[in-house]
């Protein structure tokens, strides 16, 4: 039976080094983590803004943040979180369609 946090989407600011590949591997080694995706959102002279998606079972948010900080990153926000027996896909609402205009 699944328990705890199963999905986290984090907005993170990190330096160029270490590379996102190293950060992804470091996060993937944490207990309960089944997979990590890191997407580059924005880049400037000294930093990268990335979206980190982590899936697993009973994810330890504090341990994840600690690992990101060890790699020089800072969590700006939790953009999505899922908990329970299964991860539910988001449904489109009328408000979402307004953003298209």
C-alpha cells in the first residue's frame, strides 16, 4: 500500500555546476525515489532555474531539500504534490481555458 508523498514538482534555482545530471543522480539515490526528471526552465550567466519532478513512495521532502541544497540549489516553491494510493492526473477547468486568451 502506497503511503506518504508520491509526487513532488519543485521550482529550484541552482548554479551551473554541478550539472543537472549529477543532481538527478543524487536525488535518485534517496530512499523511496523511483524516478527524477529535471527540466531546464531558464538560464542566466550564473544560475539555472529548473523544474524537478520526483516520483516514488513515501518521499521525504526534508531529505530532498537537503540534497538539493548540498548541490548548491535553493527550492523556490512546491509547484505540485500528490499523496495517496495513486497519482491523479490534473483535469482541465474553465479557468485553464481562459489562460489561452
